[in-house]
């Protein structure tokens, strides 16, 4: 009996030790790996300095809206041009348009057809750089007359170089008038260029004549319409 009891105790003790050996054993924590994980998670967060210095989308929108594009001096209404742009336009008109104004007229309606054609032909050369036969065909000339002299009655039959059989104008030699820009003035929708002819070196006693040509934006964008060209006085 005693032997059986000892055997039972031995068996229970053996089973107890076997159960303990089956439990998972936790090893020591890898402190280096844990530290690296924490540092990695912190490094992806931007610092306060970085977030404060970086411009926001709204800031970019404000800065871009502050940039003002310059006006197109040929297409913008005169009253909307800055003082600097008006000066640029005055120089452009003096170079391109003034040498192409023929005749003295206080109202463009009174200008002769011959003067209108001479002006249009010169403007084709100066403004558009076009001296082709196409530019001298009546249909194309009428389009330019409507741009530069919209209120002027134009009769091609009164132009000596017009050929009704071909409906084409013969080319004329370009005039070489030279002027000196004196001043300009912008009033509402018109700009007036004041200038004088260069003295003739072969005529030292000749007078220097001053003129004022007024133009305005044409209904065709990029072009200008003649309003008048008048004498303003002679300088001895």
C-alpha cells in the first residue's frame, strides 16, 4: 500500500514538471530595436519650424494674384494704359503711323480718296510689312480703309493708279518724310502726337513746320484710326 502511494505521488510530480516545460518562455526585450522604432516614427513628423516656414496654398494664390501682366499697348483702350505704356504707344505711332499720314484735315471725312490710298499703301508697308499685289487688290484695300479711315468716303476711280479692269492699284514709290517727335497727349479715347519735319539741309532758310496727328483705337484690334492731322504753327 505504501509503495502504491509513493508511486502515485511520483507520477503526479512527473506530470507537473512536464506541464511547466510546455509553457512559452519570454526572452529579454531588444531595447535597441524598440528605440529605433520610436525614433523612426518621430522622424517622419515635420518639425514646427518646417511647417511654419513652408508657404501654404493660399499664400501662393495671393502672391500669384499680386503679379500684374503688362497691357498690350496696341489692343488696350487708351484710358486703361499706364503712363509708361502711353509713352511706348506714342513712340510706336510716331514710328509707324505718322509717316503714313497724307494731307491736312481737321476731319478724316474730308480727306481725298487719293490721299487715303497713299496712306493705306504706306501703312501696309510700315505696319504689316506687306507690299504684295494682294495688298493692292481693291477688296483688301477696302478692308484697310475701313480700319484706318472708317468714316471717309473712298472712291477708287478717283485714284490715278487704280486699274478698274483688274481691280488693283499700281504700286507707288515710298515717300521718305522724316519728322522729330515733340510731345504727345492722351485725352479719353484719343492720342495726339505732336511733331515737326526735319530741316532740309539743302534749304537753310526753310521753315520747320509743326503738326499734330490725332488717332484712336480702331474697331479692329491692334490697329488705330486717323481722326485728324493739322498744322500747329511754323518755326523759323
